[in-house]
């Protein structure tokens, strides 16, 4: 599929997660065509992906070090810069690149194959759990508390508990007790 066809496909899709993932796949393809690495999908859209849309977000958050290349691709695809977001008014999609890299996040990311030979890379589940657990504990975010519990209940048998506990015990996280409590509630 060419860019115009993919953009038309995105415009005709109903589900927000599918639309946002396909746009991320298109952004990834355009960056790779420039010899650049794939961006990593983080934040609310990563949570929406892992919860299969139990959680909804209106924007695409990407971790990407080469802001200049990302900005060029977004502009080429019809996005316009508005504050901290890049907005595609025709498709009603917004992109933000809040982090330049995933510092200290070593969980294996997930590669999602999309139609038309596109793909996108999503932050590793364990790192997303730690991120949401931090928001729960340190920011008092009830939604993040609920989503952390949901992720552990859904994926508890699959996650790398040794990695999670190591990350939770780090001083910058300090969430080991909360993680162990959740593990006792929902994981095998």
C-alpha cells in the first residue's frame, strides 16, 4: 500500500485503537525508509493495546530520540504542530513524543504486525506495568491503579516477575510492596 491508500484506510476505520496503531505503523515505515529505527509506542495507547481497548486514549505517545526525523515524517504525513502535539485534523489523530528514549526500560518490547506489511513497536508489558504502578502510587491515579490490577490479572502468568520485582524495588520506583500485593491478588 502507498501512503495515500494507508491514510485513506485510516480515515475509513471505525475503531480508535486500530486507527492509531495503523498510523503508528505508517510513521514507523516512513522513519525506516530514512534509515531510522522504529519509534516505541508508550503511554495510554500502549495501555489501550495491552488492555484491548478497556482503556481509551485520544493520542499516540511515542518515545523517539531523533525528533528532527520524526517531525519531518509527521509533517510529510499531513500533521501540523499545535503546542506539544502534532495534529492531523483530517484524520482526528494527535501524536506526542514526550520522551526521547526509554531510559532504563529493558523489558522486551512487542512488535505488532499490521496490515499492508506495516508494524509498530510497543513498550514491553513489564515496563508499562511499572509505569502505571508508579502513577498509581506516586500520583494517586485511580485509573492507573485499576489498569495495573487489570494488566496483572490478565497477564500475570506471562510476565517476568523477577524483572518486575527488580524494577519495583529501585529507589525511583519504590513500588515493590504494591506489586507483591497485586501479584498475590491476581497472578498465578
